[in-house]
């Protein structure tokens, strides 16, 4: 039986990379025009292309060309691949973002072309999370094609997800494109190297900046087809046809993520990564808030605005944007695009928030009402903060207005006044932090009373000698005044760290933002050291002041904040510790003023669990991570666990790190050159001029150290924070109740949202154990107990008074 070789002609086109998006539009139009001409001119030729965003551009800017493509698709001459909005990064997206990419793409292609999809395609991203398997299977996909990482001779295999779901995956031969005039040679190389293969798939067409088919390649391919017709059946084809003819029996099995490759991309252009996480978080919270408002009082929203924000997020996830491999101008474009989406969501969120607060009663005289929306389906107890303006400015020297916070039943809460965001030395704007409990998925009301105190002292300094010690019952933290590092972190008397920790380490790097030639960053260059008291005073701009570098800047009955300043060569770091008095976590905020080129900066946390296992969150899953210094990627948390002990680091926009000898080493930033691409043994970047380096300047990082218990819920709350505002309601109507409830914190409600025909609900079992969870939507009369398999994702919608998948 002679082998059958499927030729898939495409034109991989990065809408953004070494160019900005407008050039991507121009190239999409040019490439699609060439492809249309080939489809119309040559019998038997088939062109394949994916990515809805490119078709949307052609539809908008060249409508006549778009109509020709629609006709070719209907005639079977043009195949639409994949069905996604674009080819995103496939390691750093949340599970919800993957679903968004698929939903946006499939809705568009179904509306414009009437097509559906069995095969997902991500040729160019730098690694693929195992969490994709379940997502693809739930969305009706059977197959997946990718390129990186390339494993010699492993073309087809059964890819198994965290939950046990399966798809057939294909690792392409020789890349997704061909240089002009080389397509025939690529086919011959495959035939000569793998003569035993019954079925083969070969991609050809000029790519990266578009291009697609060329006449010289097509003529040579057709000649080869004729020459080899007795020995091989070579056909112009598409992805679905390849998999339909593939013998899927006895395929190798893989139960891992498809990594590692280009590990520098987990960290490069951290502003993009942090903006991406912020936008993901805001989108989730806004959708939940809008759904609550719709459920509670029928508030209507402009769905087009939400869709546009989702498209902005989806575009920013492109595999040369989110990984930080694009040029600086593209970075700025993307930050602007994500800011546009955040602004859109802020307006939708404000409308939902005000609607949910409309039934609250009027406050009493001299009372400041505080409204807090909890997006989560369970009560959240924590430390919260609010800023508000006083009715009048108080100009009297020595006087300070002090706020006390009460719950709705009039019970006084633990609270403390702190410095507000502004620096306005006038008793006018107040910031108060307080300990409270928020009801599930709805508004919780607090009230604030005010009093004027003479000779008020905001700070009550704890005792300190060689260390500042905070002993708060279950939690004990000591910060060394000699080194500025964490000397002790204990919960219930058990050590969570080994020795002094919290060191900022520096590693020598090169100009390559991808990290193409490395799997880890091990070229140790030094550490940040605590600067002297005099240097600290000079750094903050008050050289004349007597200042202790390691010092308490906020302290009260709720929490203590300690600040310390460090330096490595020309780069400074301000580290701020927040130590709660009624909880067991430890927050660390790091502000880096980066001024050293070609460096990697990591934050090291020594757990003491040298024999422990490293874990990290990924899209709808938890994966074991390499624990020998290699660079790995994770989402909202990572940690090391040994027996019942362990420590996690929760973050807001850190995606890369490594684990070694019981240490968690979070990769904060790298400073390579924009889009400097290693090619053979050539110089990566010229050394005879100034070049702009990535992530030079001020960058901020927030993380929380905490034990493993309900870690996914902890990480979700740390990222999708409650929305709190001082708002004076009208007093009309009735207060809103909880919109949705879930009985288990191990089952995340990753999203709930209004749809044209009801509500959609995405639930995810975060553990490897089967379990039941009761889901309630009181306003719809829904109360059901659902059974979840290990790491199972359920995509549900409301159907009357029932939930259905």
C-alpha cells in the first residue's frame, strides 16, 4: 500500500511581531488576494488559513475580496482551519481565555462561512499546556496540530488531559512554512526520511509575514506528484482530511504539557504580562457583576461593549505579544489596546455596581456607607480597604479624622487608618482598612463613623532590635533590620521558610527575549543588598533626614507594613511587607527600578522542603513542575509541597520561575533587547550603539506567601478582588441577595455570565479527587448537587430551573 501525503498550503501570518498591526492588515489583504487568485486559477489547489481576526480585517478593508473568499469556501477550494480568533500563547492563558479565543472564532466563522471545526491549530506558539486537552474536547475538537517543542519522529500521539479526556495531536514536520522555491525539497526530504509512514502531513507556503503559495513551488509540487504517483499518493489537502485517513490505533500516549521551549518568553515584557492578567481578572469580575445585576433586578447591558473588550484581550494574547517577543512599538500598541478594554469594562462594572446597590437604605447622619461586591460564590473573610473624601476639609493643626467601620448589624470591626493614595497633607481624604466578611456573589454593606482626634499618631511602632517582630497569635513574622529579609515566617509555631529568605537574585542574561538557546538561567551575577540608612534617605529624596532603612510605615490593630530598600549595581528595589494580625499569609510587594541591561532578576523563597515536589497552576489544572533549576511557567500560584507541609507563592502577573533545592525562584523581569533574534552564530545585537532594552525602569510586583489549603480559591480571591466603593444609595427598593452559591471552595466558579437565552456557568474541580458540590441560583429557583471527576470542567447553561451541559 503506497503512502498518502497530505499537502497543506498555508501562509502563516503574524498580525504583529517585527511590525505593528496596520502592517499586519496590509499583509493579510495582500496574502489573501494572492491565495484567491491561486484558488481561482489552479484546479485541485486548496488553500488553508485560520485566525478570525485576519478575516475580520479583510472583511472590513477589502469587502469584495472577502466575498470571493466566502465563495471559495463554499466551493471547497479554501479551507478555514482551527476556528480560533488567532493563535495565542498557549501556556500563559487562563482556561477562560482559551474558551474566549474559541468562542469568538467559532461564532465569527459560523456566521460568515457556516463552517464548524474538528481540528484546532496552533502552529507557532511556544509550548502548549496540558489543560488544553479538556478545553478542546469540551468544545467539540478531536485533533490538534502544533510545532513547538519539536520531537524528532513523534508526529502523531494521543494527548491526555488532566481529567483523562483525549485528543489526537500532531507535531508537524519541518515547520509550518517554506521559503520560496523549497517546498518540493521539503516533501522529498520527508518521503526519503520516513518511507514507512502510511499517512503524512506536510505544510508549505511562504509564511511569518504572509505570502502563501508561489507559482514556482506549485509547479514543482505538481511535477513531483506526477513523478511519484506510482510510489506515493500526494494530494493538495487540509487538516481534517489528514486526520480522517490516519490510523489512530496504538498511538503513543503523552500525559504532560508540551513544554519547554523559548523559556525567556515566560518573563519578557512584564508590563504586557501584568496588563494581561489584570484584564483577565477584570473581565471575569465584570461578567460576574453584570450577571448578578441581571439576575437581581433585570439590568440590561450593551453586549457589544463586552464583546469588544474580549476581542481586545484575545488580540493581546497573540503569541508574539504576550510572550514579549514583539518590537517596542507593538508593545506600546498592545498596552494601549488592553487599557482600552479595561476602560470599557470599568464602565460596565460601574453600571452593574450601582444597579446592585440601588436597594440599599440611606445612611444615618454622620455615617459613611461602604458597599462591597464579592464576585465569588462563597463568603470571603479578609482585610479590605477603602478611600473616601470627608464632607469638609479640616485645616486645624493637630487634628485628624479617624474612621471606625461597623457591619450591618452595628458590630464594630477591627480597622485602622492609613496613608491614602494621594500625598495631601490635609485632613480631607481618608483611607481605612478593616476586617470584614463579604456575603457570596452580591453586595455587603458596611458603615463608617467618623470622629476628630487631637494629637493623633497613626503609627504605634512595634519593638525592634535586630528584627521587627510581629507576633499575632497564629502568625509570627520577623523582618531582619540588618538584612531587610524575612527572618521568620511561622504558622501555629511551624516554620514556613528555611533561614533568612526573600533574596533578590541577579543572573547574567543576553539580548535574546525568547531565551531560544537556554532552558534555565543559572549564570549567577549577585544579589541585592540592603543599602545604608543614609543611602535610603537619599533615595527617597530627603538626604537630610535621619531614617532607618528597614522601618514600619503602617501599624495598627489590623496589620503592619514594613519597608526596606535594596540595590544591585545601578538597580534599586523597594520591598514592602504586609503582615496581617488576623490571618496567616504574608504579602510582599516589590518595586524594581531596573537599570542593568541583559539581566534576569529572581525573587527567592527558601521553603526548606528540599525533597518536596514543585507544583503550579495552569489552565483548568495543576501540574507538577520540573524541580532542578529549569525555567517553568505557571499561572496564579506555584509552590513546593512535601507531605503535609508546603508553601505557595500567589502572584498577580508573574508567569515564570524555577525550583531548586527547596527554593521557589520567581522570575520578575529580564532586560534583553527588543526582538533580538539569535540566528546561527551571528551577533545577536549590535554593540556599537544604544539599543532599547525591555523592562528598564520602574516595575511593580505583588505576591502572597500562603499554605496550600484551598490554594486555587486563595489565588482566585487574590486576583479577582472584591470591588469596594463608598456610595450613598437612594434608599429605594430592596437590598440584593446572593446571586449564586457553591458549597465547595475546591470547585471554582471560573465564570458566570448572561447569554442571549439565559445564563452560562463554568465550574472547575481544582483537585485530583472526585467530589460533589451543591450549586444554587436562588433567583432562578435552581439548587442542584453536581458530581465532578478529577480536574473536571463543566460548561453549563440554565434551562428553566435546571442546569444543563
